[in-house]
């Protein structure tokens, strides 16, 4: 059994003091007080989903058996930076082996790791973030300051449970190549998995005669993007304002081409959200198609420009999901056709048209 009346480590303004007792056979009872401790390159415990650097004050107690201690106390982040990697930097740790001359693949060997100290411990830790903590994501152009309070609970051999709320103080992100300021934002953890946290982010951008609002809701794992405006405009005009600062009917040929080169998920957003809005209280669709063959389909469409056409289509037998269809006339003879939203028919095609 080792007993600490007070064991202190100090460097510059950093200070860590430990009191209590610890032994191999007896229960531990340790108390740690940390002041302005640097947490540089602290990505091992983040598994490494992101990189975390920071400075913190903390008062933590560790009690119970050495093999499965229980941690309690509080941590205050004095400052921090969280760096989220881009999707292109994610690496697969599963190696697929194919023997030379083999006709079939050899399944990778899955290594089972014995439960470690993280799995065995329990905890009830409060985390306070008063500000001066930033989240950075290069791929989305995100730089935002956050504040809030979180609680981490865990029993031995059970998953970690998050609860609490994080709010944005200030910040910005990039959408369609433009920097958008964040008006308000929150991430609410309700005691489930971190990916189930509820998102609520709102941003706005002012243009002559129109205000565009970008909102993100849903969960951290399944965010939902919504574009709206005051006064009401269809999705194509909103996208056009964000990209060029003017409605789609004022675009020149080069700008129309840029609009057509948007990622398919953005164009799908125009089709699925915009045409549903059109069916509601905005503009009437320019094309309505009814096909009674093979269960029947209904489609509504609109020309965004004289070369770009979008259509929202669904079946009458409820067996298939809806799909968004986008056609862009590349030239007099070639048309680019894409379908999204239906796993069986999604794809991208190039059509050649010739009249004689």
C-alpha cells in the first residue's frame, strides 16, 4: 500500500497534486487536482476520430479496485481545439489478403482484444466548457467557438453515456464555396450514443430583396439540411443566390453550367425539397407525368434553366421509394441524366440524341 500525503508535479504554470492511497490488493482512494494542465496531441483517447489539444483545470477522484476503478469529479476546459479529419483521411484497418493464384478471397483475420482499463472503469465526470474552445473541420470550412456543459457516465464494461448541451458562440462554415456565418447552434446529448445527439444549427445570408436561411437538424449521425428564404423562393433560386447572388433566371450560360456541375446530392436536394415545396404553396410544376404501367408512377418536374430539368417521382404501389431525376443538356446531341433516391434505379447516364 502506498500513501500520498501530497505528491506534486509542477512545470511553468501547470500543477498536478495527488493525495490518497493505492495498493495492489486493497481499494484505491486517490484524489488528483490539476491546474492549467496542457493536453497536447491528446488523440489517443479519442480513438482517433479527431485530434484534441487543450488546457484544463480538474479535480478527479479514483476509488475502488485497481483493475476497475470508479472516477468522479469535474473538468473545466480553459481552452481547446478539436480538429475533425476530412473523409478522405479516414483509413481502413482491415487488410484483405488474396493469395496468388487463388480463386477465392481469404477472409481477414479478426483479432479480439481483451477488455482494457477503459472498458473496466466506471465514471461520473462533469465537463464545463466556458468558451475559448474551437471546432475545426477543413473539409466543411468549419471554424466555430463552443461553450456548454456535459456529463459522462459509465459503469464497468458498459458503454460511455453522454448528456448535456453544447452551444455555438460564433463561427462560420462553407457551403457551395461561400463562407456562411453561424447565427445559432446547439448539440444536445440526451443520454444515448454520441451519434444520437440532436443538431440545431441556423445560418442566414442577406441578399438584395431576399434573406436565405440554412438550417441543419436531425442527429449527428443523420443530419438534415433545409434551405428556406424570406420571401419564399424555390430551391433552385436559393442555390443560385448562394452561388451567384441572383435568381436562376438571371444566370448567364457559364453560370448555368456551374449550376449543373453541382454535386448530385445538392441537385437532389433541389429536386426532392424544391418540388415538394412546389406542390405545396409555391409555383406550379411545369411538367406532370402519370404512367399507369408496372404499378404506376407520378412525376412532377420543373425547368430550372433552359438546359437543366429536375423531376420528383414516386410510385403508386408504395413498394419503391421516391427518386429525384435530373437532366442537363450538355449540347445539341448529348444529355446527362441522373437518378437518386432509389437503390434499384439510381445511376448516371449519358444519352445521345439525333434527329433525322
